[in-house]
C-alpha cells in the first residue's frame, strides 16, 4: 500500500506531503483545484511518460516520491530480488524530471532505468482513469482482463505457446533462406566447398600466429646482427681493409725505429693495435658463424603469416572464429548437397509444430471458456449489487480457426467479446456499442472488485470513476469501494458526496493565491472538516442546517454499512 506521497514543484504544487492509510482514502475539491495532478504525479512515479509542462512555472525541475509498504506483497519482493535491490518492508520510489528533459529514477536509493521501474511498480498499484473506460471496449484489452482472472494453469500454457511460436518462426526463416533456386544452390555449394577446403588445408593451430611472429622477430634481429658483423669482419679482414693499411703502417714505423730508437714506443703501440684489431676481426667472424639464419625459413614464416592473415580477413578475427565459420559452412554444405531430405525435414517439423500449436490453442481456449463462465457470473452479480438489477453479462468466443501459416498468435488464438444487457428482455450486445458512461463506471468497478481477490497489488487508484452516476447508484458505488478497500487500499478522487461520506480518510485539495502566485494544497480532514466538505459538495450554505444534517446522516449511514 501507499504510505506517503511527496510532491515538489509539480503543476501548482510547491511542496506537499500526503500520508495515506489503509481502507478508503478519498480526495475531493473544487473543479480545477488540481485533483488530477495527484493521479498524474503517482503515474509519473510509476513510470508514465514525463512532460516539461508538469514542472511548476519558474522552477528547474519537479520531484515525486512514493513510499510503499510491501509487507504482504510477495510479487514486488520477487521482482526486487531479481533486480538485486535491497529492501525491508518498505520501498521508496522517487523520480525527478528537469526542464532539459533529464529524468532520474531511484528505488530505495539505487538508480533505476525506466524499464526496471515499471517491472517493480506494475506489482504495486493499479490506476484506473477515464482512458481505461475506452480501452476496455477493445477486444485485446478484454482478453487481458479475462486472463488476469484466469490464473490456474494458463500462464504455463501461454509460455509453451510462446516457445512454439518462436520455433515456428525459426523454421520459417530456415525454409525461406534454404537454398534458393537450383542454380543458386549450385553456386553456393561451390563457394562453400572452396571455403571449407581453404580452411582445412591451412591446418590452423591455435596460438600458431603468435609463435610465428616471435620467430619472425628473431629472424629479423638475426639478419640485422649478421649484416653488421659481416661489415665489421669485412672492414677488418677484407681486401683493402683496415688491417692491411695498419700492417703497412707498422712495417714503415719498424723501419724508422731501426734508424732511431725514439720511435720504438710508437712502434710497439701500433703493433698492439694491429694484434687487437686482428683479434676483433676473428671474434666477429666467430659470432657470425654462430648465427642461425636461413632465408628459406624466413620466407616460409612470412608466407604462413600471410596465409593466416588472409583467412582471418575472410572468415574471422581469431582461429576460434575461423573454426566456427568452418563448422557452419560444413553444416550448410551438407544441407545443400542433401537439399531434398533437409527441406522435407523442415517441412515435417513445421507440420508437427503447427499440430501441437493448434492443439495448444484448443487447450488454452478451453481453460478460458471455463473461466469465463465463472467470471461472467461474478461480474453480473457485482453489477446487480451496484443497482443494475436486470444486468446480464457474458463473454462470447469466436470459433477457433486452425492456423496453417504465419502469423502465429503467441497468446492463444481466442477472439472474445464482452457482451452486455442492462435491461430485462434486451439482447446481449457488444460492450463497445451500448454501454453508457455510468454503466461503464459500474462495470469497471465490478472488474476491479473481482480481480482484487486474485492479485498481489495492494493499492487501487480510481480517478473519478463515479462520472455519470448519482443518487442511489452513487450509494452502491460507495459501498463497493468499501468492499474493495477491505482487501486492498483504495485511493479515489471523487466529486460525489456519497463516496466522500464513506471515506475512512478524507483529503481536501484546494487552490489559493499568495504574493501574486497560485498554489495547490492538500490537507487531511478532521471529521468536522469532512462534514463541511460534504456540505460544500451537495451545495449547502453556512447559514442553513439542512445540508449539514444531511451530510451528518450520510456519514452515519456509511458508518453503519462499514460496521455491519
């Protein structure tokens, strides 16, 4: 149930907090005071589309927060568990919307997406507005209502329905894309054969490319080292090399040393350089002989890497992806060379699936038809309690058609129509064609009363469901509100004194001005204030006691019904 609603900067509301209670909570006020804003704000928190027009003039954003008691709502707890949200027996849902259309959603302080929010809130609150009157005239919506009532075994059947439809669509897709013309199949077969042979002949090994790249790097390094060492060796030992030049230099210095000993030191130094240089040349030659460089190996590695690169470009970025492509190609190749058998197999599978699907449609329809009898009896009983003593309601089913091809309905194959007669002796006619506004209000109330018994939803919100009714009918509608509120919390926006009289908790929505600005306020009423509000609604004046006595009597009658 809703424990608290907090609003900031929404329409004419600057800041408001409403604490709701169990039972029947009724909000009333003058036309234009902002009653609909309350429902719009709750819808906003529940996940309805946000609009900048809801932001109070002059403000940058609006904010709404609802605190829910989920002590007895297992459905909500299951959803929160699935979403990984921590909770106790209270859930706080808040939403902020800015003038630049940015929306922030939080559930128990955790950021939520809009889709996540709707998963949670659809288990918390059922909001009925005037638009639901119209939606119920659509057959697709009627089927949803019946299915909400039909719980036993139906969900499992509908789940199987979806599984069969998915497989049928897959089979249809395979049949559509299976082979094409004979010429197209021949071309495709040749392409697949080439691809398969190319990949298989390559004999790819996982990790091979990395190993080859390491070897390539080593070969490239060895080649550079060999080139450098060869240049060193040639410079020291080759024709016209530095060793020959140095040898001639040593010989000449040796000659002049025999003539003058002062050159002896220079001679020794040059001899040592010559010996060291010769040793360096020998060492470089030894290193060069140790280098393992085979140009054929380098070419082979380069060719292999080019092959792997080519295959990756064609069939996948990794060896695993290429192998996956290979398996798929083999599978498709086998299908094409065994075209007739494969195609026939798909046709047979489709035939079996259609047979199972049509049998399932019959089973789903049987469950719905059985449930519809009980459902119709309950609706009729509620309508009669609401003053329509001659009302009759039934659910009509169109004959089931055998499905032989797409599209395949995934919610059973029933087409239903809610038919209704308000008067004795009148034929049953489609709800969309004959029902009046007041009758539709009572019809909707009957549905809510029935479904409240079968769902975990703990709050029903009614936005002026009492439009088009008055007098004794209004009294019976108020009584029905009380009946529903014994099972779930009810929040109703109403302009009828009878419903206000039955309220367990009353709230007045008023518009006022202050410092040249207009505001909306929401205040919970005391028992005395509740009487005054009923007097206002029935058109009484402060000067007379008649309206006040009437209001007091209405509350007395309401209390008698509630306590009876």
